[in-house]
């Protein structure tokens, strides 16, 4: 393994704590393994801060029973957390993705509540907190991420009251009446309150959290501040996450990317319009709704495969969770039916891909697409929408965006849709496909300006600056 370092030498003044490490394992034919930095924006955003502070990242490498020593990768110190097969089942697939994920996403599928899942969640959160307490220098900053680790802030504070603790929730925070279903709601709220600053994607989520804390825990609050027993004050506010806009645009401008985009268009038969969806294969993403709408437009003769072809990239995700298996089968059947009824030889209506692609291929796909279709039923942010915009330096292309994605707060010039309204979705798809260039240019320029000014670097620096700022007097 490259750059092995000893666990004992690993102390840091800046520690990122997330369910996953920011690297993907690459297995070679000779049995050796190496690691590749995962493409996510979070890594890009935190890299400079990690470098400035000799930062460490604590996370799970992604497979059960993997016992790895800490190692360095591309200037980041990575500290792996081991999860047993049973913990993967109960903490990750169970409480994180079978209870919290559906509950925090509008109960699109029914969340399951199991006491043994909760026990595993507590145990694994404690392991992350203990490791962080060991790694953090005196007075260090720890930044804890996402719904899998909501108990870590309080557990960590208990172990290390000297450090600054930030927490950021990447997914939506649910409405009060849904949150109250959780048998362990009090513990989750108290867990988060261990942080000095609790960040959410949307202002409504932060306000909702503060309200819950006031009503359910009885703590005094004022605007974004929460006054805790013992005299400490926590803050809850919104910090909409973003992308590495400059990096992605630079990739999209490369001649190789432009040539590859041409190849992609040729590969689907050069229709007048290429529509694109890019998602993890997740029931929150509204994949079924968008494909149904497109299938009906073809079936009813409102468009045909010479006018439009749909490329749907759907990376399989959380495949051992039942609801994800059900979704995969449903989408497989739906795509098969639409292609069987509407496709022609050499011209399927939907090109359906399960692969995971490098960034350069993603940039080429965004460049090739005339209409980007982003239709989640609920999404904390949706980075794909922002990535599409940052690739369209030609000011062409239309973004169809669900009003239930956090990104809709910011990308106001998108063609917005309610994905539950299939007729409305059909109309909007046609409008976006047939919009004139001036209208598209006006919309895209405004969205690009916004994304350039609100990139992921600004997000990370803004959060960390506020974490270290003394709160103003009441
Ligand atoms: P979520 O975090 O729920 O998966 P987002 O849209 O916010 O949804 O982020 C998904 C990220 O994963 C984006 O950066 C997107 O480019 C990337 N991504 C999605 N599908 C693929 C794929 N097939 N190959 C490579 N990257 C992908
Ligand atoms: O944004 C939500 C999130 O769960 C992240 O925490 C995670 O990195 C991503 O989606 C992919 O999910 P998973 O780690 O379960 O594959």
C-alpha cells in the first residue's frame, strides 16, 4: 500500500469524520490493491484545508471486516474504521439506509425501526468518536459528516471537550411529524447538539431542527442559536453544498472531452435532442417518473426517437437493501418495455447504463446532453444539476429540475417540475427540448454565474469560518 504510516504517528489539528473514506479501492489482476481518490466534491473541497492543516480523514473503506492501518494517499492521511459484516448489515444497510434514509426523504418507502439496528448504530458511532478523540490534537477541529454519524458530535465532546466540532447533514432534515416517528429521536437531537455548528442544506431544515430542539428538549433558542445546559451555545444554519465548478469546466473545455461528446451523440444515432439522467440507482431520484414521462411522449406520438433519445446512467447502490433491489428490477422492466415498444433497430429509445464513470466521461456526457433531467422526489442538494450547469460554458443546454431538490433554491432559471405530476413532467420535457437558443442562453448564463460564485471551496471555507467565529451578542 502506498505511503503506509503508523497509527501512532497520526495526530492532526483538522479531522474529517465521514462514513466512507474519500478513496475507492482498485483491485489489480496480480492481487495487489491501490486506492484512487473518489470523484466527490467533498474531497476536492476539503483537500486544500486538509493540506494546510496536515488533516486526517476517518472513514470506512467500504467492505466488511477490512482491517487496514492508517495510510497516506495524495497528501491526505486516511484512517480506516473497521466494520464487521454484522455491523455493515445493521448500522449501514439497516439503521442508516433502512431507517434514516427513507425517513429523512419524505418516507418515499417505509422506514423500518429495529432495536438491534439502533444498537449497532450507537456502537459504530462510538467507534468513530473514539478514533477521532485519539487522532485530534489539542484544540483541533473535527468536522463530522452526514446522517450515518449523528451521535458522533456528543460522544466526541464527552471525550474531548477541548476541540471544535462541526457537523454537516448532506441529506434533507425531515419535517417534525416524520422525525417524531423515530423511537430514538431524543438521542439523535442530543447527538447533533454536541457540535458547535450544525450545518444543513436548506434554511428550512435548520429552522426545523431548532424548533424541534426547543419543543422536544425544552432548550432555549434564539434564531439560529441553541442555549444548552452547562452554558454552551450551539448554532444551526444552512450551508448549501456545491461543486468544484472551475475544475469541471476546465475538464469540459478539453478537446478530448468535446470529441468524446461527439462520439456519444453519434453512438445514440445523432437524434435532434439527447436527454440525460445521471443518478445513483435510488428510489429518491425519481428515475421511474422521468422514464415513464418520456415513454408516454413516445407512445402518444408527441415525439419520436429521431427527435429524442434518453441516456440514463444509474449506478447500482446499496444493493443488499431490499428496496434498492425492488427498484432495480422495476427500472430494468420499464426500460425493456419502452425500448421494446418504441425503439427501432440500432435506435433504442433509452440507453441504460449501470457503469460508474471517470470524471472526464461524466463531463463528456454533460456536454453531449441537450436536456439534463433531474427529477428527485426529495434530495438534500443534487450535485449532478450543478455539474451539468458548470459544464455548459457554451451557454447551451436545458436543465429540468425537480422543485424537491435542494438545488432548486439556487438554480432558479431551470425548468422546474413536480416529478409526481407526470403530465406536467411531460409538458416540461417537451418545452425544454424545444426551447429556443436565446431563452436557453439567458437561463444558462444566470445559473453559471451563480455556480461560479458559489462553489464548493466557498462552502467549505464558509462553514469552517463560521465554526471558529465567536457568536455575536444576542
Ligand atoms: P447522491 O449524493 O445522492 O448520490 P448527488 O447528485 O448529490 O447525489 O451526487 C452524486 C455524485 O456522484 C455526483 O458528483 C455525480 O457526478 C457522481 N456520479 C453519479 N453517477 C455517477 C457515475 N455513474 N459515475 C461517476 N460518477 C457518478
Ligand atoms: O449524500 C448522501 C450519501 O449517503 C453520502 O453520505 C454518500 O457518500 C453517498 O450518498 C453515497 O452513498 P453510499 O455511501 O451509501 O454508497
